[in-house]
C-alpha cells in the first residue's frame, strides 16, 4: 500500500490517499472541500481509480469534500453508522474490512472524541483521526464525546497494535507528520506515560477549550456529506 499525505493549513487537517500499486485502486481519508482539485490532480496524475472516500468521524472544524469527490469519481463514501448520516454509501462498523486491490483496510471503532470515530488500520500503519494525535488527542466535550471511552479506545484498540505501527493523525498543529504506536505509548502527554483512566479524565475536564470556530457551518454541511445549502 502506498500513502500520500496532504495538509490543509486553515484547519491543520491531514488527508491521506492510499492506493494499491498493482490495481491502482485508491481510498481517500478525511478530504477537505477546499482541496478537492488537489486530490483530483493527484488521482489523475497517478492514474488511480478512487474506490472509497473514508471519514474518521463527522468533522466539526472543516467541511468535507466527500460529496463533491463522489460526484466526480463515483467512489463510495464510508462513515460509521453512529454518525446518523443518511447520504453515505456504506455505514461501517467495528471489525469491518474494506478491500483495496491486494490490500485490506480494517475498521476500528474508537469512540471518545465523538461516538462515531473510527480508525483505519492497514499492515504497518493506522490512520487515527482525532482519537490519537501526536502527543495528544481530540477533545471529548461535544458530539457525544466521552473521555473514559476515548481512554478505553486508545488503550484497548490502538495501543495493542504493534509498536512499530506508524500513526497518521487527522491533525497536527506543530508541523509533525507521523509517529508510532510505541512512541505514543511512551511519550503521549495525555494518554501515554502510564497515565491512568482517572488521570486522563481529569486532564480532559480541565482543558477549557473554546467553542470550535467553524462548528456551526461544518456540522450541518457534513451531516449532508459536504453539501452546502445555499
């Protein structure tokens, strides 16, 4: 499986293009609508067929490019069933497997940041959305978020993966592009370093984060797969 990483600076969002070198079948994880032309150019340049558009969760900080990309490419849009999105093609669940050419993408349901968060695991890499960031994690105070659930998701699903597994998050705010499961278990200031669940819950309760700037625009649009009402 080959991986190409894109970065959208306004929301500090990473998008990932995965593709099988043999079949040229591709999947795109967490696309941002403003970058649609960039993704399409990459797909055309590498002569790929986009099979899946994968959402790690219903985003509150940017509008997804899923609907526009699906219209252009015919790819299937996949999101977890707890998102209650009626415009998706495939409502994925824990332990589902998507086939991409000669490769498999394993679905890990990792609630906590929201109750519909998933991670996408392939051999040697995991795309963690906001469930696990580099030396951090997503907030847990809206969209049915729950700090206790996030702790369990990370420790029971992600930290049990091989330590050399590369971690590709949905965001980074410090210019970092990837980590590993081993490094996050050792160094993550919120979820690693032997932190207990009680300690993590206290950390998350004391964050006092501001209301997301784009949530009132992003969530309604993303509930429609990125279609913007005019």
